[in-house]
C-alpha cells in the first residue's frame, strides 16, 4: 500500500517538507508525493520542479485545495 501525499503551501516550510518527503522516498516506497498546492502558481511549480529533480517524478501542481482534493 502506498500513501499518496500532497503539500499545501509551497513557501519555505512547504519546500522543506518536500525535501524531507523526498529523502524518505529514497529509502521506502510507502509514500509518494503526488501533488503540491499554493495560491501562487509559481511557488507550487518551483516545489514541483525541485521534487522532480530529486525523485524523478513531478507532482501535480494546483492553486486550489478543492481542485487538488477533487483530482487526487
């Protein structure tokens, strides 16, 4: 079973959470970062791009929590 994760808020702390999740994903497939969400699309795209560099998969980018929950 895999736990699908989403980060809500892609400022400094969200960026740090992405790094932590990415490190855990290197050692276990119990979780996957599937989505990032921020009102500022550029912030969400930045976190998604960095996640892709680290883990090889780009999470979906959202600017609406409702959309993210609906599509995830």
